[in-house]
C-alpha cells in the first residue's frame, strides 16, 4: 500500500505553502490544493490518507467538501482549519462528522500531531476492511454494489476481473441504477486508484465551451482566453475519465474524442502540439448506443472503440429479490448520516417496499429510505408491482413477497417468521421450497 497522503486545501497560497512545508518536514506525504473540487477527484472510497481543509473558501467551502467526501467514504478523516470566529461552526461540524479542527494560526507541531492521529485512524479503518475481505466477508465491491441475485453476483465478478486491466469500458443501465458507482469501483480497484478520477457529464457541458473544457486551451485561443488552461482530459493523466451519458455528446465532437481514444494524444485549443495522454476511458449510457448509431446520432467507430468491455447494470425490476435487503442497508446508511439510532423497519414496511415498482431504481429507493429515516414514512411515487390477473398467480406472488420480506426483516431466522404468519415450521419450509427462497439470502451478516 502506498504511503498515506495528506490533502491540504486552502485558497490562500501562502497558507498552503507553509502548511505543506511543515507537513513535509514532519515526514508526511502532502499535496496542497487551491480549491475543494480537486480534492473530490482524489478522495475515493479506498483513499489512503486524510483531508485538512479551510472552512471559508470561494465556490465550495470546507463544510460542503466534508459532506461530499463523506458521501464517497464516511470513514475518511476530515480536519477543518478555522479562523477565530469559526470555532462554533467547527464544533457543529464535528457533530456532523468532522474528525477534528485546528484554529488558525496553528503551529507546525500541532498540525503534525493532529494529522498523525487522523492517519492512524484511517490506517486502522483500511486494515479492518482488508481483514474482513480476507476473512471472506463482504469486500468493498459488495458493500458498494450489494445484492444476492445472480445478475449482481455476475456483475461483481466481471467488475473485479475488468478492474485489474486497462481496458476501456462501456457501462449500460437505466437512470438511477448505479452506473457511476460501477465506474468509481473500476477506478478504485485498478492500478490507477491513486490518480485522478474525472467525471464529465456530457449532457451538462455547454456546447460552446465543451472543447475548451475537455482539451484545454492556450492563451489567446479565443476571446477571453487570457491564459493557458488544462482541460479535463489532461488533468486526468494517469487516472480514469468517466464520460457520463456519452450518447449526449454532440456528433461533431465525437470525431475528436475518437482520435483521443485511438491515439491517446490531445492538443489544446490554439496549439498544434500533441500531448501524450495516459488515461482509461469509462463511458456510461442509459440507452443502447446501437439504436443511436442506427439513428445517426452516434458514430459507429466510436462505439466500437468504447465498448472493449461492456458492463450492464441491472434495474431493480430485474433483481426484485434484492430490494428488501438493499432497502435495509440504505436505511442503515441514512441513519448513520443523520446520527440516528438504529431505525426499526417493521415487516409491514418491508412488504410495501417489496411490492412496489421502483422506476428510479436505487436512487429512488435511497430517497425513500432517507425519507423513512427522517420520519416522513415511506412517501414515494413508486407504483405497486404489476401482477398477473389470474387469481392463483396473484395469490402466489403476494405470498412469496410477504415471506421474503419477513425473512429479510428477521435476518433469515425462521422462528419469528412462522410464528408471525401463524403457520408451522414445516409449512414455512414447504412454501420457501416452492418459491425458491433460501434463508441464507436474507441474512444480513
């Protein structure tokens, strides 16, 4: 494992230089950054290090950065550097998950002491994760992409195999199904994990600026270009570029992207010089790009270059048996974020969750779990699952859903399930066998 890294973020260059020098002299590997967004490209879930950030910064402040980092990995220690008037704010931030805070001006020794404690904490977290994986329990891939249906088992297997290579990957899946989660996992479990992960939303880039955003520009390349600027591709060197919703990229720019993928070189706007580009491309799409190719909206040669490997992320409808277990995990995560005690999820709620469609997939289910934890109930626009009009099939579907939900609610323990249903243990066994239910699939441990 690489040496731990201290990310120090402050918009004042003099503060950054002084802190970096102090940490370097104390034996730390340090990287100083002038804005918060850059830290998000480095602080992945497997990040071996800590973050020290000023609270008051333009664009994204330290509090917002802490929240964004903890969405990626809640166990990354974030230390807030505060001015005298921000101490109360820092105390509140500690209640919301900050590891510690240091008040400006701080001494070199105090900075080093706080950083050392935080790095020890991070080291223990990463060692414990590794030990759990070695012991045969859920590793980070399963924690990020939970599910015991065969489609999810197959997806995790393929992801682990592909992550170890440098192959470009195309990820197909419905909106909200977790395509970016898969993309981040590909990066974090690859040899590029310590390098930048640059996500580019192809649907959100303004067409007039998209080339400059991606390729960068030289000073004077166009009106307003007062100085040279790195583009996102160049900034990602050594790492991974995520082209989110690649099908939305303008057809004219696709030819230039094709050259980048083929030759692994770029040229900034206003320059004839080519720069080598060592990156891995991961693209996502919510639709089959073959259809866009047939309609003339997407280049066939670009598609062939992108889909060296294709990973398909299943919708929740395609893995309905995962829904109860996934909902419980999302409830636990939401409870931890809101500093709530363990939230009880009664069987009636589990049954309702199981018997609804989730067209927004994991994103919609996560929102429902969030609302449930903060006390708004299972408020959702999700529609009930459509079932057959035949009475026998409707009864069987309902019965199977009730039993599966109770098994999940009770962690696979049979006694409370058959007692709550008012049937014998033998009858429960028979019904589980008929519906293909296995108690081990509903054990959360």
